[in-house]
C-alpha cells in the first residue's frame, strides 16, 4: 500500500511499487518506475525514462531524470537507472545519458548524495559512494565503489576514479585518480593512499602491499607505466594488481608530482 499525498502529480504510465511514499506537490512523469519502499519528499521532480530501485530516500526539491545539459542532445531515447538504498538529498540534479555516451546514466546501491550534488549525463556511479554538498560530476565521469568526494569539488568530463579513492573538498579534478588513493588541491594531485578508508575495509597485509607499491609508482622517479608493468609481473597482491591495471588503462593520466631529489 503506497502513501501518495493528494497534491502530488503522478502521470498515467508511471509505475510505483509497494509502500512507496510521495510527498506534497511532487511530480512523477509517465515513464518513471519506482521500486518498493522508496520515499519521495515534497516538491521533488522525477521525469524521463527513469528507473529507481528499492528503499531509496529522495528528499525535497530534487530534479531527477531531466534532460541532459548537452547541446548535442536532440531528444533521443535515453535512460537514468538508480539502484537500491540510496539517499539523495535536497536540490540534487541527476541527468540521464546521451546517445554519444551510451544513452544511460547509472547509479549503484547504498550511495549518499548530499545537497546540490550534480550527476551529469552518462555518469556511472558504483556502490557505497559519498558525494558531499556541492560536488559536481561532468558528463562521462565514472566512479568505482566506496569513493568519497569532498564538498564543492568539480570533476572534469571523462575522468575515472577508482575504488576506495578520496578527493578532498574544494578540489578541482581533471585527471584520473587510481583506486585506494587520496587526492586534493586545485588542480587536484595525489597526496598518498586513502589510509583512513582502507583501514576500515582491508587487512594490514593488503595495506602494506599498497604502501610499497605506491612508493615505487609515485615516489621513486621512475616512468609510471614501466613501474606499473613491472609490478604486475611481480606482485601477488590482487589490490596492487587493481591499482596497476587502472594506471595502465588511464586515458586522462594520473596527477602526481615527481620527487626530483630521488636518485
């Protein structure tokens, strides 16, 4: 049994699951599908071909599924797909995909999007990420799992951010950030490993292997791709392999400062 406020507008064709709550003056478009247990607060707008999973909390004045902010968009069929157990706070803006980017913006499960977060077209978000107030992701950005982005941080289009990475608040990120790393600044550069996040999720052996790999990759002054290739051949650590494979696949490059004093 759903709880729909009498002032909410639910267009014909919209599909709502069991125990969905829709607050005053919310608007839900005709192609929207909403899973069981999701709550939608007052004045939220959900439109377009948008699918929202179970047990999400969508707060007031959100705009979800509105057309992409891309001048190349000409009204083609595109989608926004949101998983389960996400929290989407006030004044957030989520855009669907575009034909040139795969036509889908996709959000995983268990994420927290604080106020004024913007997800641009064709963005891919993993699971259990936290985007603080005012974080803005341009088109085609991809986040892994357990990523944290600090408040008021813009992320350039086509940037990839790996699992368990953290981007400091008020940074400006224009290049890829490997998994397990910490970056901050304008422009953001690597500052080390995200040790606080890693200690919550990994054992000491994995962390020590990542520490050693980080030193070889970013603090010894050797060519980054060569070191990554060498580590892939020699390491027994799955986490180190993940780090090195990300570096080898990066198209925008990794932002770090070489230590010119190292011989």
